[in-house]
């Protein structure tokens, strides 16, 4: 795998932290990594966005942002309000192809959930994944309600013939409740794919060295980490 699309089950689920963690582990293995954000919303020109945060946490990675819109809305709506051009799948595919030629791993981070619209034609991250022929990683919340949104995301991927490699909890709470604890076992069933990691809440406040150490513990060996779902769950006693 040289290209991976990262989607959330919704907004603020930890996509950027997960993207940074995967990038940091790949860099630690000596791989050349690029991170592409097709559309960044809610920021003005010059303000640090998601790819800047990934670079801060992961270190020496190539970053690209194809479009930026000031309103914190879905890309299609934000582009329309700003009177700006939208992002087309062919634009993303062309950039991915270019980055893939010079890198060992290209990570494409979505905006919000899988079916958020990028243009007036209804293009979504699912269409982008299809255009670049890449598997998808689902980033989910830990607690109540996550099984439904994860299952809906997984079903949408399956209906479109897209491969889901697994699910990662983007922000594991410092004090997990019963729903979070039981979801460790239930998320793989909802996703139809394995649990490949769980990043602790607040991990983005760390510097790059400490972030890499946490990422090592928080991601599956599939990404170069040490995370084992059974060992992780065994830390917590569910009554």
C-alpha cells in the first residue's frame, strides 16, 4: 500500500491526530511520507491548518493543501459562500499520482465524514478514494453513538466497492465510560474490519518526540506500532 485515505465518522473525531501518528511511524521507518488535504475549511490564508499540525507532530513530511475556504462548513458549501472553485476528484487524483511518484506513502485526509460534499456535483471522499484506487481507514469516536456512525460509514464504503482496512479510535478518553470500554469489542464488528489503534485524548499537545512514542504504543503493527486490542482492553475492568 502506497496511498491511504483517512476518513472520520464525523467532525472532530481525531482524523488529523491519526494521520500524524501514521506519518510519524512511517517516517521512523525511514519512509518518505506525503500528506494531502484536498480541502481545508474554517481557516484564513496563512493560518496553520491540518497539514501543518501533521508536520509539527510527525516531522519531515511533504504536505499539500489543494483548497482552503474561510467558513467552517462542508467544502462544497464553503466554496460556494466564498465564491471560490471547488475541488474535483481528478484534481486530487492528479496530485496523489504526483506525490506517489516521489514518496513511499501518501496519506489523504478527508474533511468531516465520508459523504461530505466537495463540489456542486456531490463528489465525496468516497469518490476521491475510488479515483485514486486507495483503501480507506475509518477514524471513530470512543463512546456512545460511535457504533452507528461507524457501521454507516463502513456500509457506505462497501456499497461503493471500497476497501476498509480497519478502524482507529481517534481520541481515547482519560477516564473511559462503560460505552467506550464495551465499544473496544464492538467497533470491529460495526466496521467490518479490525481495530487498528486508539490514540489517547490530548495527544496533539505533545512534542514530536513524545508523540512518536505514544503513536508507537497506540497503533497496530500494521502501521509499525505495538497496539494489540486484547492487551489494550485488558487494562480496563468492565463489570
